């Protein structure tokens, strides 16, 4: 049985303009110890989806997650807020782009980690302190005995990211959700943090949901990748498989938009023209229709279902891989 099984997850917001379908029927599984990369442009529903998994939607009165989120066989959607509070941080932990959103600026880092441990586990202060010190050490913070007593603002950006990861690890969660964990950092620190996440995964054996718009990060770190567009999953499969044989034009274009070195040595970033459809009135057919270079008449009328096109590789598109290759505009073809 998968550790996490999401079935038909839907999160919509009631707004003055109407119902916004931010997450529109998403299904996937994550196994123990596995890293699932979740990619897509901003606004495609990645972050709302991850907050829905934690039952942490930004506007609880107007947002409604529906479907099933089975964690170890229990449906999180049916849990009460107090049951959820026991799960969060303990079984499923989350790290964000900005550590300050999950850290308390007026409490020392060591004390914050201790409090989180003591909220979830019946341990003495002394045991919690020892554990806090251990996780600070595990995330590579130098001189943890001294750093333990410092406030978040006394840490550098990269160290704060490490401290937030330490806090997430404190209760030994089974799932770690990392939402754009390295976006705000410079390239060298980014690489260090990704390496850290990979090494703690080995050490702790947790599953990781790595949410990012950066396909390079996914290529390096994820076992499987799931591509989201307009609140839906449009492709999913093993990372090497999806990267070498994308079966949906959006994925194909995302891969094309990775920075590449041109003949003249210039770093070129191609972006996909157009913008995603409104989630207020989603189009009837394929949600990528208005931007797709391969769009056919049927695409505007009938929504392609997400189906297994090759072994363990799902995609939502009316085209086959061969058709996509054949129809690719000349300048887009591999040299
Ligand atoms: Fe493009 Fe049609 Fe495939 Fe949608 S279904 S991605 S419009 S080819
Ligand atoms: Mg986001």
C-alpha cells in the first residue's frame, strides 16, 4: 500500500467572481522513501494542493477540499482540526520557500524545535533539547550548541533554511512536503540545500514531495515527476522516462524552456508563450488548448483523460508521442 494516496482531490474557492477551481481532481500516490517532484508554472495549483494535503488552506471559510487523502490508510479530509494538528509536523511536515513563515522571530531556534517536539511527543525537556541539538547537527549547522540559543534573524539565509529543515525533521515525519525550498537562495546555497535534503532523506527514510517550477531540480532529485497545469495533473511518470519521452506538449515545452547553452555560448531561456486559462471558467476541452502548438479540433471540444500511455507513465493528451515528434516545428526539433 502506498504511504500517501490522493484520490480526486478538488480544492475550490468561493470568490466574488465565482468558483475558482484551484485544484481540479488530482490523483496520485507516494511510496515510502520516495521523492515525487511536482512541477508546473506558478499558479498551476501546486502550492494550493500541498496546503490542501495538510488541510491548511489559506481561507478556510471559502475553500473546500474534497476527495480522499489517504495517509497510512486514514483519510485526512475527514479528520478534525485537532486530529490534524497532531499529524502536522509529526507525520507530515512541510518546509517553505521563506523560512520566516514557519519560524517564530522572537523565540530562539533551539526552543522552537523543542516546543515542536514536546507538542507531539511525551518527552522531558532534557530529551527534547538533546533531540533539537541532534537535528541541528544533522542539517549541518556548525557550532549547534551556540546556534541553539540564537534567534532566526541571527542566522544567514541558507542557515535559516537549514534550521527550518531541522524543525521539520524533529519529529521524524514520514512525509516531507517541500514547497520551492530553494527558490529564494543563490545558486551555490541552492545546491547545498538540495544535497542536504537528499542526504537527510537517506538518513531518515522519509518520502518527499518536492514542489518546484525548476525542472533542473527535479531531474537531480526526484524518482518520479508529476506535471500540473491549470489545477490538473497532465503527466506523471518516472523522472528519466518523462524527461526523455514527454507525452504531453506542455511537459515537452517546459523541458524546452530549461536554460541551454547555444552554439554561441549564450544561456538561452525560452518560455512558453501565452498564459494558463482562467480557473474561474475553465475551458471545456484540453486546458492547454490555447497555448498548444499541436492543438487539433478535438482538443477544444473534448478534455483528454489522464491515462497510462506507456508502462507507469500517464499523460492527458489526444496526441501520441510519435505524432508529437512528427509535428514538432523544425526550429524546435533536436539538432
Ligand atoms: Fe495539445 Fe490537444 Fe494534447 Fe491538449 S490534447 S495538449 S491541445 S494536443
Ligand atoms: Mg507556489
